[in-house]
C-alpha cells in the first residue's frame, strides 16, 4: 500500500546566492560580505550579523531555492570536502547512533565534534551527541552555513571542529513533490505558507519509505541477511508576527518519526522527536538589537541488536535498548551598534558589531537495556544515565571593515559546567543485583575564544585566525556500555572535557564569476575521547561482561591528543546558468597516546580519510531545463583505532535532470551512485563488510505556486 504523508525535501540543487540592496523584510536575516559569498538571505534565524567574526575563518554558504526529489541534507553536505559523518551511510540505512559530524580530521567516535544548529538552536542528541539528520527533511531549509575551525563561542560550546548552521525559510505560497524510486521507494513533500493577520504561518512536512537494500556485501551474505527497510516522516509549523517596531516573535513546533532496520532480525530502531522554540527578536539595521530564545528537545529512541552466527545462518537477540532524553536551553543576546566616521577617503561610516550574551543548556537522559538473552527472553537489565548543565557568557567584537581593507575580531566565552550524579544499575531479571553504582557529581570552568584578522586588497583577501574550544562528554560516553555485533565497548564515567587549540591561514580570490579559496590549518585536540581497544575475547571484561572469541573489548578513554593539519581548497566558476564547483581536503591526523592506549600512538584516528574531494556541475532553473552532476571521492580510512580494519576508498556519481512543463510544474529524474560503486561503510572484527547506498533512481513531479 502506498502511504503518502508530508515532508519537505532537503537541499539538492543550490541556486545562485541571493543579493539584496534594501533592508531585509521583517523576519529575514541578511549576511553581508562574509568570506566566500557576497550576500545571502535566510529567514527564521536570529539577529543579523554584518562583517562578523566568522568572516576571518574558512566559511561556505549553501543556498537552495527549491527542494530536490529524494534528496537528503546529510548527502548534500558530503559535497563539502573535509566535512565527515561518522558513517558513509545516510539516514536511510545507518544506525541512528552513528551519525555524528566533524571537520578537519577530529573524528574518532559517533558524537559530533562540530556544532550543528537550526536557527541558532543546538541540534545534537541530548543523550548521545549524534545528529538525527532525518529530522531536517521535514523543514524547508533556506541555507546552510559551514564554518570550519573551532572557537565560535557566540554559537555555544561544542564547536571544536566548526559549526554547521542550518536556517529554515518561511514559505510564501506552496510547494509539493512526489517521487517514486528504486526498491519501492516513495518520497512525498509539501510546504505551505501564508499571511496571518500582520504575521505569517508556514507548515512543512515530508514522508519517505523504501524496502531498502541488503547492507552486507553479496559475497558474505547468509540466510539471516535481508533488505533493511526504512520509513520516516515529519511535520512542522512556524509562526511569525510583529511585536512592535522592528521586532517580532517567532514560534516553531515540529515533530519527526524515524523507523529503520539493519538488515537482520532483532535490529529495528525507532527515533521519535519533538522540538519547540520561542524567540523574541529586535533587529533594526540602524539600532541596538537583541534576542531572547528558549527551546526544548524531546527524544525517545529504542533499538535492538542481534548476535549473528559465524556462518550467518541464524540470529538471536543480543540487546534491546530504550533511551528517553530531554534537552532544554535558553539564550539572551545583545548587539549594540557602535559607529565611527573616518575623516579620510570618502568619510563613510563604518559599523563595529559588538555581540554580548549568555546561554544555558541542560541535558537529561538514561538508557534502559535488556540483555543476556536466552532464546527470546532477556536475563538481565541495565539502567544508566544522568544529567549535565552548561552556563556560559560570551562577547565578540569585530572592528575594522572596509576602511583600509582590514577587519579583525576578538571573541571569548567562559563556561561553568556541571555533570550531575550518574548511575548504572544492573541486575538479573527477577533476581539479584549485579551492579549498583553511583558516580559523584562534578563541575568545572572552561574558557575558549578566537582572534582573527582579514586584509582585503582588490580581488584578494588574506586571513588568519587562532582559536580554542571545548566539549563536555555526552551522557552516552560517560555511562552507557554498548556492543556492535560481538565487539563490546565499556563506558567511562571519569572522562574529562575535550579541549582544542587551533590556527589557520588562508587566501581568497574572486573576480567576476570565478572564486578560489585555499586554507592551511593545524589543530590539537587534547583529551580526545575515543573507543580504545584493550583486549580480545573470549573472556569476561569490566563493564561489559563476556566477550566472544575473536571479538574486541574497548573502553571510552581520553587520549593524550589528536594532532591534525592539512589543506582545504575550493574553486568555483560561473558561466551563464552553469556553475562548476570543486572542493578538496587533505587531512593528516595522528593520535598521540600513552599508557593503556599506547598502541594507538602515531596512528590515524578511526573513520578519518586522508583525502576527500568533490566536483559538481549545476544549472539554474530559469529555463525549461535544469540539472546537476556530482562526482565525490572519499579516501581510504580505518574502521578501528588500531588500523587493522581498513575501509577502501570510493568514487561515486550523482546526477539529475528536470523539465519545466508549465510555470509551476516540473518533472524530474535523479540518480544516486549511478554506477553502483561499492562504498564501504562498516567492517566488523569478523571481517563482515557493510556498504552504503547502492545505485538508487528517482522519478517524480514537483509543483509550486
């Protein structure tokens, strides 16, 4: 039965960057000259920033005027070389807990080391730090701003590797799409927006489903292996209305549901989420601005794990997990306007943005797990969890600007963090207690900041920045042991916060339709949290119990450091309706380790490739025809920390064509991984190889009015 629900498709064919001379309408945010774009216009965000501190760091802005059939946000982001998601699989087939995101080689586990925000609200899962990418398919996104490098203190703590800022867009009118794809895939979306008195309301939604593909590669499959279906949907509503001169109130409520399967019995996962936010914004371009924001995240996640026989002829339940979690927070920001008129030259007034604010975030969550199965019956239960709070104050000052071609910025923040009393309780179901541990609360202070300068002369801009950042361990890293197949990893309640020091220098050149950008960077991540291999089964190990023969035993630990240096290059050429864009990232990342983790010293972090690149050719939709083609390359990387389980490189091609039938109606055809290249996604200690999305074709229709 075909079930069509609601959704808005994600970014697929970025349109040209929008430019605007006049003041933006109420509720719109204008970003003027940043680093690699002139002007972008997005809606539903927070305060406007002009020549802000991010303009001294490498920054990419992706805008999209229309959705693409079957497209997904995380796959569009893969076009930006150096942006790495923990797994090469997307949210149709990857396990939900494996979708963290990082940049510049600072990977190593599934928690995000890049800060992901939506309209200024942090998006990491409150318990685990991963990102529910399928949640954003039910939002009409107006743009994504990717800032490489840490120290973005105005966005909050956690931006070690950079910031991925998503911005929603209020629909004016209506859009709808419906597509049919490979393996009985369906993708339906709509977005509606209209005036409501003096304000505006928008409703967006999406539904997608498919029979999925068999994750295990063909030569290793057994009787237990089958296709892994998925079913996902979401619905959101946004309201914006005026609240006095140059002021507005914005309210957002959205929910999503995600069902996936890992391709064997007992491996179904479910993620349900509800997010709400309320903000009050004053944003006049000629006066003092301020913002007040409050938000809440509710997550309910459950999943199953299977134990598969070596001959892959049978599977049995190994663990069933349920994770309720909540994230709440608030933010106050003030932007006074400081002006200075220079007497030389034109005497033009230069604006000096100053940002001052405070923010707070609290996370609460627990895991409830049944394990030690006999047949279909669990013999033991585990409950583990806790809470964490962070309160911070920040300030950013960006003098300079176009006068003399020089811009510099100073920003800093100070945070006080608390990790509440944690616990882990394990017992035999209907019997005795195995573990009843309580972990003492602790707290501390962390400081972070950034200093940078940019000098512009004609078509060339030179820039340099130094920064520091930090990240608090997630509740998942602190308290929850886990298994992937037969491999087991213990939690570590004593983990310390991660701390980053980094620097970069870069140059940008732009003339007419040509852009070129080059950045050299060096980062050191102290106390990097990683899953450190400590032994091999068979045997009983602390925190996880029995580990089978040949399987690995690991524990989350703070490594001495991860040192990462490299180069990032992007080039773009526009010729009429065509845009050719290339990106390349070279990352030399190495672990510094001692003690129990000494075997990792000098090795590359898990899941980090040395090379990544993309090449895309796109056309706008002004004429009757539109289309794109994208070539992506990801280099060889290691599944494990010891470098014993290599994942080969992969080269894929995506492409699509569209034809305008009437002013508001288009038909489209689109293909993912058109040549069906093998994209290795995961490798178990037993040598079982999983793949990412094989060739997937879509055809459909899109309408707008």
